[in-house]
């Protein structure tokens, strides 16, 4: 496998690397809070704009489609910029998008603003994880990536419940205003802790495009797009499921989000640890686990004391994120920036696909819990794509992976 280039990385002390990882993770915290808060506030947004909850699912999908479009586009357009400058521009744009979302007067305007807000998401995570991986030895890359992505999972534990509570107390618009403030804080932290590296090699967009158009890259992205959709299928309709099936009061929704977020934190750390030991094989085990927890979820929704552990288990599916992100670094060759950004585009294909399929099933009368069964089917499809990718690898690559401790 090809190791990602780490040449010309600035020499920072361990303390400086830790502070930089914190700054980058703060951006992930803001993005995670902004992306997922609307799921906890689905009933509030529906009531406030006079629309249905499946229509709010379309707002979620609009953001995800913005990520899909923006990740490769902005990665290519920004490839000649220093990574420090690119990160500052992307997070500043994200702050403006969330402020506009907070001020959206109607449904169609909100759809447009959420699409625009999603544009910098994937490119930010792609560049941030490459910066983090370049600061550590090769055998610790996945754990460095997982520490940056920890901001996203901490958002699920703290940011989303807090923003949901704020949105229930005041208005869903204040939740997006809070995200804009977090994004501006990230701009300040990155400006302080990430030095400008004038010797950093500039990427050639055409060279990245040629290196990107390879079967292992596309199969890895397909696993992200299909295999991860089940988690978003369940998570997108978490609030109405708790209200309609578990029959709890709205005050329990932040607790459900926190249970999911705690599972996300554990899963994120476990995914990086597992990939550093099993390499690509870790993805198969994680997809098997995902299938199991999604099949159990519908059975656990009728009681608060069973749905909370089930939500924790669904949250652990986040383990796929650092594993697939690092695998893409291994197979992307000279398309490091484009592949790293496109992985988040693929995750947001899943974020668009999951709510869309779940909405179809719910509208067709299959009930809120049908999201678990649809999600499990998507995880099985992801597993099938994994085996296609595994059998397509050179035999020497598989042998090398199997020999790792």
C-alpha cells in the first residue's frame, strides 16, 4: 500500500501537535453540531416552518448533497493554497452559511442555505485529517485521524443535545447561530495553532484527478456511501421515533442524542485503534457489527430503558469513519487531498440516502422503526462492496495486511 506523503510537515513539539489537534477537532465539533442538530429539532423545525417531518428530512439531505458537491470541488479549487489558508477560508464560509440558515424565512430558503452550508464540510475534514496524519509516525495515523474526528463525535454527545435543548427552549434558529459562533472560534484557533508552512508542496489538480480515478478509491467511497447509510437512516428520525414509538416527552430527546453521541465517541476511538491493527479487514468487522445493531434497534424502541442502549450501539457505527478515512490515504496515491475530502462526500451520500430511504418507508406506512431494517440492509450491501474491494486487491497486499499484529 502507498503511504501518504508527509514530507515538509512543520516540526512541532508534542504540546503544539496536541493544541493543533484540538483546534482542528473544534472545527469538527462545529460541523457535527451543525449537521446533526436539525435531527433533534425535526419536530420544532416542522412546526416553525409549517412543513412535515419528512420535508425536514429533505433539508437534512440538502446539506448532505452540499457536502457531496463541495468536497471534491473545493478540494480541487483549493489544492494550490497552503493548507492553513484553506482551512481558514472553509471554516469562515461554514460560519456564514449557518448564520444564513438561522435567518432563513421559509422552507425553500432553508433548503438552499443548508445546501450552501454543506459545501465546505468535506474539504475541511479532508484537509484537517491530512494535516493531523502528517504530524505523527505512519503507524499512528489512524489514531491521529480519530482524534481530529473526535470533535465530530463529541458534538453528538454534547453539542447536539445542547443545541437541541437551546432550540427547544428558544427557537431552532438559535441552534444554527450557536454553530456559527463555534465556527468563528475555530477560525481563531487554527490561525493561532497552525503555522504557515511555506515549504509545503502544492498539489497539481490534474495529477490528483488522474490518481483519484482508480478502482480501489471508488470502492472505498462506495463502502462509505452505502454501508454508512443505515446509521443516518436511524439517526435522522430519532426524535419522532422517541416521541411516537417510545412515547417519551420532548425533554428526553437530548438524552437520546447524548446516548448516541457517547456511542460515537467510543466507536471513533475504537475504529482508529482497530484499523491500526487489522488495516482494511477492520472495515468488514465493523460492517458486521453495524448490521447486528441495526437489526436489534427496532426491537428496542418500545421502552426508554432499552432504546437508550440501542442508540448507544448505533452510535458506535461511527467507527467506520476513521477506518475508511485512513484506508483511503493508503490507496489514494497522489490524490491525497481529493480522496480525503471525497470520503466525507461519500459519508454524506449516506447522510442523504439514509433519510431519503427512511422517509419513503415511513410515508409508505411501514412505521418509524422500519429505519432499522432498512439500515441493516444497507450495511449488508456495504459488506458486499467490501468483499469486492478485498478480492480486487493484489494478493501481496492482502498478505501484508494479514501479517500485521
